[in-house]
C-alpha cells in the first residue's frame, strides 16, 4: 500500500512539472551575440498582465546571462502560446486473480486519475538572429494550466517556465 502512495505522489509531481523541448542552429556563433529585444509584432497569446510578468522575468534571465536589452538588438525573442485540453491517459488499475488446476479467473478495474481532460499551456520561445533574419534557437514548454489561480502563483509558474526553458541558452558548443 505504501508503494501505491509513493507512485501516486510521483505521478502528481510529474504532472505539475515543466516539460521543454529544444532545437537550435549548431552553426550559429552564440558568443557573438550580446543584446536582445522583443520581436516588434509579437502576439504572445497571454493576458496583458501575464505577458508583462513573463517579459519582466525573461528580461531578468537574459540579463543574468550577460545579454543587454537594446532597441537595436543582435537577437529578437518572439513568444507565442496556446491553451489546449489534453486527454488524461493515466489510470490506476487493481487486479485480482487466481488459478486452480487448469481453471483460471480474474477481475480487473481501472479508475482514471483526474478528469477526462487536463488543460495545458504551451509557450514557444523563438530566438532570431536580427541581421540574418534566421531562427537560431527555439524552445517549446508545456505546463499544467489552471485559470483560477492567484497572481503570485501565476508569476511563480512563469518563473519556473523561464528558468527551465533558458537553462540551456545559449547552448554549449560540443
């Protein structure tokens, strides 16, 4: 029974984490870039307050990595997002069975964990070389989304997203 509780807690922890997929141009010289700005026609898909939160958090992260915000940047950052419903595929199964001689039998039951669907937010971060007008780095993040949360929780979630997404920016040459 104790193992079931541990598995349940691990599943819940996994559901609340930030998942990130990266891609980047291996030939780009990331050391040559020193400034950033936001794409001029950016439409984030976020509410105005969440957009402001995200841009402030991202600016702090980029500055901590040595990039200066500029009106004539080396890099543009473009952000867009969407909210979607993801079907729940997790379930807990309980089974019992027995055999006797050549006769077998069993009983099984599956109970879905959570509802039928969970809301997810995907945020895509594109980093573009301004002079070449080329995408050089992209990250796609996915997190659980809940509309009815406090402003502080929203800011904490956006901070986690930015921390996770930009943990691999700029990419190391290998």
